[in-house]
C-alpha cells in the first residue's frame, strides 16, 4: 500500500489517462445536456491566478454535472487578440531592426500566424496542468475557417440591415497602437493636472473672454468658444468673434446648453476634431473640424509651423510658454480629472476624428434588455443586473474597425472607379454598379470582440446547422469576470438573440477579482503575482484549486496569499490518511455492496448517513446558486469533522473488535460507502487525489468521473435519529472542552457523569455509553436522573441542558493549577493592554502600514479569546 501522497506524480499520470480514455468528451446517449463555453483566453496569454479561479469554477460545474450523468461539454478555445498579438510580433521584429512595413501586410500576417503556432498554445497546456476537463478535440480559435465564416456572415447580414455603417466621428484613438478603440477598451484613471486659463481677445479689440482648459495644446484646433445661453456674463459676446491666440484667426462665440457655468470661467473652447462633446457642439453650430494631432500623437501641419512634429506633451509645454510670453495666460490652477488610457498599452487616449465602421446598437440592445428584465437570463450576484441594464439603456454605437493587420479583415470592397462599396462574403469579381474590376478591400480589421461575441454559437458550427449546435445551444452557464460584462457578456446576449433567435445562456456568474492579502490587484509590476505553475509544483493543482475556492465568497473579491494554500494541502493529507486507514481496515471493498438492513444500523450509523445526505443536498444547492466556497466549506466540514473526527474515530473500536464480526462488517460497509460518496462530492474540486484514491479503494473501477452517482436522498429519513445523536456528540464535546480547559492530559482516563431528568436523553446516552467513554477518554461514565456530583469536580452544562461533571479527585492539584492559571491570566492581561494602547493611538493607525495595523488587531482578538479560556478554566477549578 502506498503511504505518502505525491501530487506531482499523481496529477500528471491521471490527466494523461483521462485524455487517453477520452473522458472529457460528451457521453453519447445521456438525456440531459450541460454545456459551458470557455471565456477564450488571449492566444498571447500566460496562466495567472485570475485564470486559475475562473477555470477552476468552470471545471467544478462541468465535473459535477458529468459525475451526475449529464452529457457535458466544456468547449475550449483561444482568442486571436488583435492588438496584443500584433504588438508581440512587432516587438519581435523591432529586435531585428524591422517594422511591419518592411515585411508588407501579407508577409507580416504570415509571421503572426507562425508566432501563434509556436507560442499560442502555452496557456492551453497550462490549463491542462490545472486539471481542466475541456473537450480538447473541439478546441476553437477565433480565426479558424469556420469562425471566420461566421464573422463574415454576421457582418454582411448587419450591413444589409443597415446596422453597420461608416462615418466620420470622434473615436478613442491609441497613438501607440495606432488604432481606434471602443468605449469599453478605454480605462479611466484620475490624474493630477492643471487648468490653464487663457484669454481670447474680442475681434474688435474688446476684453473678449477667458476660457479654462486641461489641454492647452488642442487650442490650435479651436474653431469656436461656447457659453451657456442663460449666462448673463457673456450674453453680449454671443454671435460675435474672438481671436484665437497664437494663430491670430477669428472664431465665433456660440450659445450652447452643454456648457457647465460652474466649470472654470463658464466659457469653454470648442475643438470639434479632438473632443466628443465639442464634436457634437460643432455639428450643432456648423463649426469646422480641424485635426491638429496625427495618428501617432504628434502635431500635424494644421497646428502651425511652430508646433508641427512635436508630441502632444512637447506641444503643451511650448504652447504654455508662448501664451505666457504673449500675455494670454491668465493663471494656472491644480486640477484632478479622469483621463482615458488604452487597456492594452496604457497610453493616454486621444479623442480623434476619423472615418470608422460602427454597429448601431440600440436595435440589438432592446431584446437583450427584455430577456434580463423578464428573468430569462439571471446574473449572479444579482447586483450585476442593474449594472447591465444601465449600460444597455444608455448604449452607444460600437466602433468595430481597427487600424491593424492582424485580425478579421473587414469584408467590404470599394470600387475605385465609381466609389460604390458593399459587404461581400467573398471577394467580388466586379463592381455591381459600373462593372469595373478595380475593387479594393477595406484595409482595416474588425475589433477582436466582433468574433468573440459570436462565441457561444460560432464554436458549435454556426452558420451551418450542425449536430453540436442543435444539441448544445443554448448553453447553460457562463462564468466570467465582471470587467468584461460590457465587452463580451452583453454583446453575446445581443448576438445570440439576433442570429440564433435564442439566448446564448440562462445564467451568468461574475466572480470577484483576485487581490493580494492587502487588497492590491495582482500584477507583475507590483511583484505580487505568483506563477500558478510554481504553486502547482510546490503544492499540487488540487491544493491550489481547493484553496482558492475556499476563500472565494460569491461575487466578492478574493484576497490571496501563499499561506491560504495550506488549507488545500492539509486537507489533501487528511483525505489521504483517512483513505489509508479505511483501505487497511476494510479488505472487502466493492462499489455496489448493499448497505446493512436499517434495523442493524446503530444511531451513529444513521447519523453519518443523514449527514452524508445533508452535505450531498447542500453541495448541489450551493453549486446551483454559484456559491462555490459554501460548497467547498460543506465538503471540508463533513470529511474533516463529521466523518473523520467523529464517525471514523468511533468506528475504530468496531474495526479492531474481534468479538462482534457482524457489527464490524456493517461499519466497514458504511465507511466504504460514505467515503466513496465523499470522493464523488469532492472530485469536482480536487479531481486528481480523488481519482487516485478511488482506484486504490476499488479493484479496476471505471473512472470516478463516470462512476454511478450516489444522490443519498434516501438517508434524509434518518433526521430524527441524527438529531438524537447530535445531542450525544454535544455531550461528548462538553466533556472534551472541560478537559482541555483544565489541562488534563488527553490520554488520561477519568470518571464522567451526566445527569438529566429527560428520560429519552438518558436512554440515548446509555445506549451510546461505549462511544462516549471512548471519545471522551473516560474510565467510567455514570448516567443519572438527579445529579450526584463528586466533591472535587469540574462542572458544565451541555447545550441540551444536561449537567456534566468530571471527577477530579486525585487527578489534579487544584491550588497549584489555580496559581498557574492566575499567572497566565495576568500575563495575558498585560499583553492585551500593550496592544490596546497601540490600537487606541491615532498616530499608529495613521502612520503604520495597513498590514501591521491589521496584524495587531488580529493579535488583540486572539489574546482576548485566550483570556476568556483561561478565566473559564479558573472558574471550573474554583468549582472543584
């Protein structure tokens, strides 16, 4: 028999075995299906703790449904990640002194495919190391031929319906990535900056107006100044012109209700080509849109000869200097405001007027609103429902074009002869308007999310009517992070309704963000992001999976520290050691051995079977509601405490008893039955160790993941018996607590007494006297109706009102122990006083690191708990 458990050997062995036997594929013929599509990680991705959490939760659901007999499909794949992947390859080229333009588009795209083939599967292999039971034979990539067909089909259908259009609008532009971004791809941060107050003189030489701006460099593109129509300070200027400093051109003053009279001076400059609100104001007042910043974030010729070629930052400095020199700068004030940054490269976003492709979202959003309002789709936790609805109600059109080479190229061809353009599934032979063959495809590619929003059905074969599509769509649950509720979740719902006529899933679980122990988001730059592969090498994948689930309350952020991994590791050891005991003491083990007749079951037997039924029901309920950590806590508590600490300990007397073979055989059967059911319940959380023990427990069994499922419902009928035995366990716990608080050696057997007028309780205590004596380490147990307490004693009362006594005559030196406890109490009181003084010091709270403050608070709680225990022990001794 194997002794120590080595996860590094076991985990690799069993994963290969599962793959070899194709156990991750759906079992044909099962009536009920359960399908999850993986949130596709970027092809550039490397496994991080957030991936561990997300994919562990998905794997728990899939394995749980699979072991229950469902026809399960967890469909994996990766995303081509347009900007991120192109950046990787451009960085690689730069090391050789090359750019994408040196290669040309076709050669560059071929180079990206080569990079993808070489590096793109890394995260897939890492997910396998974690134990993910995806059907890898169905693995998809967002630029696979079938998925590319789906993208073109969707684009053409939306184009034909008039829901895709091209227009000149202000977009979010990343000068580093040199592409447009959607609103959801911009991350906003509060930044410290300034407000510059600039004087614009009146055209006729009058005082003019002072405007406040956070971006003085864009004044070079101003084509107007706006004031509120009801602002009496500026009413005389409306309809007149002011001079634009540094360029000496005249621009009009217009009245517009968009102006906030409380901001700055109440007068604002209008730069239609570099601000979305100014763009709309410019349209309302027929103002010219003048681009003064180019696609790389540098000033262009429109900015003037003094500024052309400067970066935005360089231009700001020069403009401010020139305004100061010219006497136009009135004052500068510190100012904090929210600035947009590229979600990929963290470059400051430039609002930029350009020609882009858009999807009209309102018509698509309305059905997506209805299915959440009517409950067809539910969010867990429910607070995300309001977030989703608010976003859809105020949704803006989606900018879908990206100025990249890697991705799905926009399937629109323009005739160079007559200018007609049209969307096509394939390259057209000639222009349908003028018959010219001089046709050019749009150079831009589609936003990465344009392929991802089709993921639930494109991965199942759509637009073809495949068997997978009819079997598994709609899918069941979506497990993802809340930061992509707009990027991905909402858009998938829209796409499913638009192109399939059905919701893509009925439940959406949005889990929390993984943070370090002091609340910071995990990141390489902070040095607080541990490599999950290193963790798995040290602790094992099972320990990592179980530990992270145990600290993941539903929908809340997770505070992860390496110490938390001890939960999973110690639990693995506990399970392993329990299995060694059961295997060594229960030689006749069979999966389908019938249980003993009900009449042969003791109260303890019925209690453990009821508790097993209860934990089976609770885990099912928890997982249905995405309360993963509650489910993990439930199975941990049952195995550790109810099975191992109580029933297995009680069973030892029967297992080593040669005088009652029938009782011994019954206990052996129950142990194997309960433990094998525990393995099934635990398998979704810790797949490797449960498979290993399962194969040790039984002789050449089928894999645990496809074994017949125990639902244990019939044991719920033992609830009344279990309630009585709980009373027995509480009585034992009372005696154990007294022993521990007084400091009696655990191996020392002493006399115990229970006294109660409740005849039912007395009878149950008498019937279970042997178990009580064994577990409470008693040499003698007296059950009384009227208390006959010993002279030297410790006294307590059980939660059920039963008087409990320990006879301490000759067991303990009461005066000496009293003196020792009094000294311990004094020492503890002194330590409490020291830490309390610290925590009551405002300077300490303000200046000390948060982790140190929290550590001291924990110390105070622990000291006060120790104080209570010592005082209780002294109280018990004083009774003696």
